[in-house]
C-alpha cells in the first residue's frame, strides 16, 4: 500500500513517487528517533539496574543504526529526485 500523506489530503495516486518516498523515509526516521527518545527515558528510569540498562542501551544503539541507514536512503532518494 502506498504511503499516504494524511496532512495534505492527497490520495496515493496524486502524490509524485519521489515525494512519497521522501515522506515515507522521513516518517520512518521520525519514528526511529522517537524510539531512541523512549529508550533514553527508560534507561534513566532503570538507572541502578545494570542488566536492564545494558540491554536497553544495546537496543537504543540498534535504533540509532536504523536512523543512519534510513538517512542514507533518504540521501539516495534526494539525489535521484535531482536528476
């Protein structure tokens, strides 16, 4: 199912594919960033419980890798839009 921009009211067939790609990746990056923020809060909450903090820190690092990977994809899409 194509990504839909609910804010603009545009239907998927009315959105240029490149714009749809950009918006979809932006959404995913925002989602991953919010997840990182959640892990930061949880790590602070579990301060003192080293086992849980260690695992949450590992998961947070994975989310940060996802952000980097998605950002690279966004750059690729942006380059293809310039052509």
